[in-house]
C-alpha cells in the first residue's frame, strides 16, 4: 500500500505558511523529503503530556487541539494549531517530555518528521537553527500579547479579537459573510479566553445584536469585520 500524499490544497497550506515560506528552497525541499503524510480522524491522539518527544509536525489540513488538564481534572483547550503551523520542536531541542496533550480537531492532515530526521536536518542545515529560533521568538511574543490582553482588556474585546483570528485562519467566504470553518462550541471559545461559557454566551448575544456575528450550532459567521474590529479596540 502506497504512502498517502498531500492534496493540492494541503500542499498549498504548507508551502504558503508564514514560517515555511520564508525558508530557502533547499531547506524546504529537505524538510519535505524527510516528512511523511499522516491523516488523523477527529479526536485522534497525537501527543500526551509527559511522553517522550518523537516527532516534529506541520499541519497541512484541519487543526490540532493543544490542551492541558486542570487541577480538577478538566481538559482545557489552550490553542489550535492551524494549517501552515509547525510544532513539536521545543521538546526535541531540550530533550524533556511533551508539555501538553495534542489531538486532531476534525479530520486533520500532518506532515511528520521523526526525531532522527529532525536531528539530521539540524546537522545538515544550519539555517534551520536560525529559522526555529525566529519561530520560537514569535511564539514568545504571542504569549506575551495573550498575557497582556488577559490582564488589561475586557472579555468582549478579547472575544472579538479571537473571532477575527479564527476567521483569518479558517474563514470561508459566502457572499458578504465569512463563515468560520473550524467547528467550535461556546465552551471551546470560553476555554481559549479563560472565561466561563455563560459569559461568552452573553457577549456573543451582544455581538449578534450589534450585527457583528451570527451564532450557529458549533459555528460562527462573521457579518461585519469592521464592527468586530471596533469591539476589539474598545
């Protein structure tokens, strides 16, 4: 049985990714040559907190849910790795166990680089060190932005900003509307924002009254980017 290959859309997601697209053609080709395509069903486990790190991954389609477990034993979503995102390199660098759980969110396609191949890429391409350093600097900046928002901005502004980010990554144009393709329950949104589902529900109802979004079961539809931007700036 032959190994699966990327579809044209999946290949485009990888090649146009903000990080991967800035690599030299030689390094991009080397990474792709050492990658295997892996397709996962919704909810399929990819990594477990505390487990040894064995692979580096790029998301070609779907999403990867990165989560942790609270002190009460509840699974909490921290973020979703979108198409074009590469992750898993930190634990391969420091040799420590995985810091979080990772599961497929919806049907998901990955490019997987095994640990020995990742080490070989580093040995053969010094450029990869600098590229991954820049990638981790960006992650750190995003983390600082998130902490700042959490401590200084009201929930409505943070929710509007999160919806805009989801629309940018997963938006599907339908006339003048922009449907968020990623299926998220209000509880999922609440976890991303560190808020209760009830408070997020209240804010979403306010967004609907203002004509900024329409809430559908497990879906959000952006009716006005301008109104969301205005809310995010309050």
